C-alpha cells in the first residue's frame, strides 16, 4: 500500500477568468449602482443600428469621476477612438485604470469599440475589464444602450453567456432596450434553457410596455430571435411555451422560416411525436418555404433519436438517389403512427403547428422537393451515431467507406473530424482499440486534423481497457506531435485511468501537471483524485483533497465529493469517522443518497458492527427506500445474515423482491450453513438460554424456509406471524 507521506498536495490558487480580476465573468452588473439614473423614458432611446461608433444621446451625469492630469483625458481617448485606434485607446486607459473616462460619449465608445474588436488576440477580456472598472466605481450608467448591447453580444459570442445575461438584465432594469442581435446571441447560448426563456420573456415584456415612438426597429425580435427562443423550448421539452411563442411570431411580424420548422422537428422529436415529425416537411413545402440541408439533418436526427434506424436509413438512401418525393416516404411513416393515441397533453398543442398547412389542390397531394438534396457529412455522421447506439459497428465502417467514395464527386460528403471521431467512438465502445487507433492514422492520411475531442475519446478507450501505458504514449503524441493542448477533460480521463489501475501516485502527478499548465481543475478532477486515494486505502489524503476543493472558489463541492469522502473511510471500516462526515454533510444542506448509505453499509460490514446496520436500515426506510438499489440492499442483507439478524434480513430481501431484484439465495445458503447451521442445536445449553433464543430461532426457521433449507414448517408462508404461547420450535 502506498504511504501518505509520499505525496504533497499543492495548494491551489484561483485562476482569474479575465486578466486583472477573477470575478469579471461572475460580477453581475444587473445590480445597479447606488447613483440615480434619471427619467426612465429618456433612457428608452435606442440607436438605429448596432455599431461601435454610435455615442450616447443622454446628458452627462454630474457625479462622474474627475481625472487628474496624470490620468487619461477624455479628449485624448476620444481622439484615438475616432481614429479607430482602439488598441492605443485601451493602452491609454489601462495605464491608469482607476481613472475612468468621465463622459458618457467616451466611455460608451471605448466599450463599443473594444466589444466590436473582441475577436482579436486579446478577445473580450479587455471590454470585460472596462466593465468591471466601471461597475467598481458605480459608473455603469455612463454607458448607452448601443455599447451595452455590443458588449452583451460580444460576451455571448465569446462563450461568456453569464456575463451577457447580466448585462442584458441590467439594461432592462434601467429602462434600456437591447438590440435584438444581443439578446438573440444570449438566448441561443444560455443554459439551462429555462434561463434563456426567462430572458426572452423579459425582453418581450419591456418592448410591450415601452412607448412605441421610443422603440427602435432594431430592438424588435425577428425570426432569428424567435428561433433561438423556440430552440430553448425544445431543449426544455416545454410544448406549451413553444406553442405560445410560435403563435406570438405573427404579433411581432416575424414570419416563420425554414430554420423555424427545423426547430419544430426538434420539438416534435423531443415530445415523442414521430407522426408529426414525418409531416413537417410537407408543412414547409405547402407554406412556400424551401428546405435547407439542416432540415434533412434534423429529420434523420429525429428518427435516430426515436431508435427508428430503418426510417433514417430510408431517408438517407432517398437523398443519395436524389429523389424529390421524400414526402411520400414520410407520409407512410405518419400513417403508421395514426393509431397511436398515447400522447401527452402538452404535445397535443403541436398538432395545429404542423397540420395548419395550406393544402393546395387537396389533402392527397404529395408535394415534391424543389431540388435534390444529397446527404452531406453531417447527415451521414448522424446516421453513424444511430448505428453506434444500436451496436452496429460494421455499419458505421460501411458508411465511412461510402462517404470516402462519394467525396470524389460530392465534396460535401467528405468525412470531417466529427465523422472520424464518431467512428473512433464506435470502435472504442466495442473495445476494438487497434482499429480505433488505425482510424486516427487514416485521418492523418486524409489530411483531416484530429482535435482534442478525438484524442480524448481514444484516451478514454485505453483507460477503460486498463492500457494506461498506451494512453500515456497517445497523450505524448497528442501534445508533442499533433501540437494539441490537453484540457481538463483530458486530464480527468487520464486520472480515472490511474484510478482503474490503482495508481494513486499517477493520478496525483496528472493532477499537478494539469495545474502547472494553468488548467483549472473541475469538480470531477477533485472527485477523481479523491477516489484515487480512497480506493488505495488513504482516506486522510482524500480528505486533504476535499479540503482543497472546499477552498477553491471555481468549483462547487457536490454530493459526489461528499460520497467519495464517506467511501474512503468506509473502505477501511472507519464507520465513526464516516458518520461524522455524513453529519457534516447534512449540516451543509447536502442530504445523503443511496450511494452514501451504500458506502456506509459496506463500512459496517468491514468494521463488523452489525448493530449499526439496523440503525442504517431504519434510516434508509425513512429517507430513500424507493431509490434503494441492489448494491445498498444487498450489502445490508449480507450484514444482517452474517450477524444472524434474520428478521431484518427477511425484511430486506422482501424489499428487494418487491423491486424486482433477485436476492442471491445461493450465497445466503452458503453463509447460513457455514455460520449458523449449529446455532440452536447445542444439547448443553441451559433451558433459560434456549428460551431467550426462541424468537431468534423462529426468525431463523423462517429464513431457512425462504432459502429452501430444511425447516420446522414446510408448506407454510415464510412471513413471521406473532409468536403464540406454547409454541415450541425446538
């Protein structure tokens, strides 16, 4: 066993999200500064277009900070900004960031141009730093709607949807209406989808309540904005809200387009409405809309999601044959589903969206596609995923061969990195690492560069096959030869491989290497490292990792981390320490679950404290009996059988049988015969002692009856009835 003294867990230092501060992406400017903001209606004025050069039309605020002669003057900053020398303007500002621009025009223009240029080498952090400085000085109200909209759009584009959300809420609370491109970008990227929908609803409410003469057309939602919100509804599975938003499009003169109906396919698939999915293409064509390549990808993805690989295959084959009557194929699928009546109430609301087509010359008319739509790499890859889910690896490889052949005449069918990664994933899932590695070499030969995800899939396969040596070699190839920088998922995968091979030293080495590269550990990183020490019998070191996790502001200590700490102590039978951890866990508002109790049951068995099992069983019955699984119930039953607590053992196995879990009678027979067969047969026991054993003996006879061993009442039920006076089972 490895000793704790071999390891020194390095202390973690928070990595700032942006240069100059760790809290920029988390700081929420939606909490307004304490200064006054003036008339709400004045602040509803919006620029006609979203551009970095538009300045604020409101009057300057009297409380704006003054600048001394050593700080950047507004005139100097504004001159650089008007010359479009944004880099020089930012350098002037950052030379003394505590002295901010004092006029709304300068502050708004600086933020607008920094946001507009956020795709440069420095990215969005420069704009974020300016926002942080303004917020710290209570000067966010210097910014106009145009600059804030640009900043929100840039934040969303740079995958900081949280900051974009905060900026947009701040604008709405201050009576500023954001440009539609800003809130569309945020809604399309916000998670969870319910949060995105709340933001979109807030925008619509503010637009409805604002005086019409003060609402710029650039603020009104268009089809793209509604498509983003409808997609969020589909992700959330909210059919009712989806129907409401779809109907609201006409209110805002936002006509549904092809992308809208692509989202309709997604919603119908999410709601389990295969019959409606098959009719959306007809609905589009009858409405005069031209499908796009994404439409057919959505259809194939929907049927793959239903597990209907046959229909997905037929669609792809029809596309390969350049048929224009795909609606005829889908109509047959729809007719097969007509007899299905088990539809949820909310999903019924989707019927009118799909069935509201202008049927033209008659309902029997089958519309033809305006042109042929050959399958592209995305469609083929989606079909591959369906084959992978069904375990049809040979079909995955067959599709790859077909794509390579078609690529000679149809470049859109050329396999890309997603395609090859899907093939590698299928082979890894089948345990065929040799062929998976060969596909990686094929990618290089085809000049399709692999990315980090591709290597992560292969690394996971090697780790699952306990081939940690090959995983290390591939990791070196990834970093050195391919020049791909590893991420937190890469290191988590390698650490998990070390756990599987009982190499806690290796797991710690990867953890420290990850931090040395400047990669912030995730919650999974900490939990995996804790597991490495827990399974190697070093719970105290696991506890040190846990304490480091608690001090790291970038991660949240979740139930999995607590459970891993409990498991570490229970593996060594340190039940009292584990109980202390559980109590502390409860104090922190984290309730134990089945995994927690399962670890405790195993710890009780190791510690040989069967009395604790009775207390634990009572708590399980009170808190999580419905969720109790085979592992937990089996562990408790084992302890009770070994301790001759047959009455409790019968309760537990009865619970297992009610859940459809088959108890291992063979194991329990062996345990009973080896441990308890002579339990009540001693001829030298006193009569008083025999009397004290009567109840236990009766439970033992019932347990023997359940096992099918010879007992005192064959032919009766094994459930325990009240013991009657005079009963004698000796």
